[in-house]
């Protein structure tokens, strides 16, 4: 599937993303998307073919540049620990700036039935995991990272921590005395990010 979209396609993708995040994938019809975009239903079908294909296009639209960033990071002239820190920062920033698609992926598509239809999502996951493996294998080869690390559990550790925090926003705002949404977002960028970085490095590094 192509990753370059015209202006009208991008408009449809963004509207679909907002509706999927708000009403759920199953709760959003092509008719609703077309109405919100002020276009004919046939145009959605013309551009994307089906609702599943529209979602696949949305995943590609939201992840294509992340692919480049992660691949570039894996070959940067940094030590493996610095790469892990930067990788986590990339993940956190990406989730914060694109909460809609990540909410859809994290909560709407956990069932096996849906996932078997989501070849594109699995390809994205596999691709990003390979870049992570490259960084961790480099650290293992240099004797920095432990050999017994279960690499596929690293991404869900990062994203699971973020989403638990974010989806319990009011609880953590009260618990941590974060009086405004701005303070909450700032906490994510600083304290939560650092906490996740420390957690992942604790899993990777030999005990000192």
C-alpha cells in the first residue's frame, strides 16, 4: 500500500482517526466518515476500498516517518544506552502527538480476530521490533546489555506504562498534585519519560 497521500485522502484519514478514537472502529461507519468529511461515500471507497483498508492506510500514514526515525537511530554514532534513551523518547513523543491512532491500536485491536486482519499493523510492529533488536544486540555484543533480555516484551512495557498513566489521567493528576492538563503533559515529558527509560535500562543493564 502506498504511503504518499493527497490532501483529500489525508483529510479523510484524519476524520476517520478522530471518529475511530471517539466511537470505536466497529462503531464508526463509512457513511459517518463520508458525512463528516462532506464527501460522497463512493469517494471513500474509491480512495481506500473498505473500512479495514482505510485503517491500514491510517496506520501507514501515522507510522511511515517513525520507521525512518527508528532506522536512522539504529545506525547513529551513539552508544547503545543512549540509543535506548532516544528510542523511548521517540516512542513517548510519537504517542503524545498521535494519541488517536495509538488509542485505536492499543484498545480496539487486541482481539485475535481483528489482529489476523491487520497485516499492516503486524508488519509495522515487526519492523520496529527489528530496529530495537539491532540496538539491543549491539549492546549485548559490547557486553553492556544482558543476554537473557526478552526483547519482544520491551515495546509493550513502554507503551503499557504510558497508556496506564494516560488513561488514568484524573487519578494521577490528583495523586501527583498536577493541577492542570499542561502540568500533566509536562510530567509525561519529564518524569514519566525518565521513569520508563530507567525501567527499560534496568531490564537491559547488568547490575552494578
